[in-house]
């Protein structure tokens, strides 16, 4: 076995794959290539690059990537895609996007057609839900929502819905962290003759605590804005696939729409990948300590967090599917909206903001912000109450955060 064939572990690969210093004048870390267009060494090379880009020819082994024009690809996207792939075991490759939403939209448009259906778990990210309802449905794609964690519901939807193109699962569901069994969803999809693709939005627990390809997913989607980038200072996304044939139409549509991430942002995001596991593990340790204390607090009615699950089925899915509980939880305060707002008014270290996955701790009130468009029935189904506050814990010292929360609870 030659050196290059020894399989490396993800934390090593993320620093070594896909980057050749000799192509960056010897720089130990990648340079930024801002160019919008690339010079061809010969007219024949230009012809070959266009054949490869259009899919009229396949790359031969050892043949380099054809760089043409930066809406299609560019060196910083190529390096980033090579380095993110090992973080999601089973991925054959990755595509980077200029937001999580553009990764989701591009992947869905590439694999759905008018007359087909998408089965999706709810609650799902608000933008995803709006895209299904306000864009896909008017275009003739039928949306079939199924409650997160409802195994019988998924089974029924996949038995009874004709012509399903995609099953889209977001697990755990935001903000109550209800889990959906990925293996079960993939099995329900696999027995159908039309073999719908199973896509998983893995933003909340990946790429450290949940690996959907191991459970039968075909596409793993990310908002890289969250844990992957980790500093609440850029917007980006990924679609990873197990099969290059599933990636090809997504890549082609990305090239048409121009939803690739720009070189500077790729370079920034690339530098964040080697620390994503360190950041997620530290914030998860913090979250566990804080959750244990808040669960006993007299002003807290209930805490939603994987280590606190009581439902036997949820415990089973958690143990089969996740290697950690993550750094997000929700707390139901006694005293409803007023208590929740008073709490948010009085936190000093944590900030009242939506989004999650940053090194800094954020808190928000889902009912009036991230989920404010819901109907009463949707609130009830999603478990979103007036007193619910969502937490995204960062890497501060947990004792300071807990003291901050306890002080704010005194005022709630
Ligand atoms: C934030 C988020 C998205 C959307 O990502 P953007 O980067 O904001 O476009 C999608 N899914 C989940 C679960 C998210 O948290």
C-alpha cells in the first residue's frame, strides 16, 4: 500500500485533502482565487474543459479539474468541497452553496418535477416550508407533510402517495428536538418502485453527532451558516451525496443559477472546518451542564433536550442515530410569554437573536420569531408554547452562562 492509500481519519483529512501548496506558490494554507474566468493552456484544452463541464466527456483518472468560469466552479470551492466531504462518512463528494437555503432549493429543483411529490417532516426550517408551499406547490409538486418522529405517518405517506421524488427529513426538529428515525424513513423509501431520494437536513447535529449516510440517506444538506462556519459571520450551505450521479444534476443547476459560494467566503469557511468538532464538543459539554441545572429550576416547567428524553421511542432513535446531544435546547418557562420575554430582557451574556451554532450563546422566543407564521394547530403539533425559549449554547464558560440564566430567571 502506498502512503496515499492509507485511510486517514476525518480530523486529519480535513487538513490534508484537496489542497496542493505548489498550486498556491508554496503557501501552507490555501490562497484566495478571486478570478471570475480561467485561462486555457490551448484551444484543445478549452474544448476539453467544455466537454467535461457539459457532461459530454468524463474525467480520466489523473486528469485535473477543468476550471472555466467561477459560476461553475473555482479553486476555493474545489478545495472546500474536497475537505468537507470526509467529515460526513459515506459522502462521495460535496457541493458548496451561497446559503443553506440555496443548497436545499437547488437540490430539490434538480430532483423534482411537476406532477411528483415531496414527503417532508414538520416542523421543518421555515424557509424550507415556505419553499415547498409557496414555490414547489404552485409549480405542480405535491407537498406531503408528516409530523417529526411519526414513524407510522411516514410509512403511510410513502405507501399511499403516488410518484414521490424526494423524502426530506430534518432531524432533530427545531425547536423541541423531536427525532425522526432515518433508517426507518430510508427503508420505507427503498421498498417503493420509484425509489425516491432520501434527503436529510443535518444542520443541527452534524457533522459531529449524526451521520445520515450511515442510515441510508442519499443527500445530506447543511446550512454551513451554523456549526460548520461557527462564528455567526457568513452565510453558506452544502449538499453532499453518496452517489456522483445524484450530484450531477444538482451541480448542473447550481451552475445555471449561480448559487455557488464566492471564493472569499469559501476560504473563510475552509479555515473553520478543522475546528468544527472542537467547537461542537465544547458547546455540547456546556449545554449538558446547563440543562441539568435548569431542569431542576422551580421556574422551569420542562426542558427539551436529547439527554432529557422520556419517550421510549425517542430514546431508542437517539441512541441508534446520534453520538451526542448537541448544544441546542428549549426550555418551557412557567408564566407563558410574559415570563419568556422577561427572561430574554434580562440575559446579559447570551444575546437575543435567531440562528444557532456560533461560538457565542444565543436565545430566542420561537413562537414570536422563527416560527411566528404557524397556525395554532401547527404550534400545538410542534410543541411550541408561549413560554418556550430556545437556546444555542456557545463556548463561553458554562458557569457564567448558567449564572446569567439564573439571574434572568429571577426576573421572569
Ligand atoms: C438556518 C437553517 C437553514 C437555512 O440556512 P441558511 O444558511 O440561513 O440559508 C436550513 N435548515 C436549518 C435546519 C437551519 O437551521
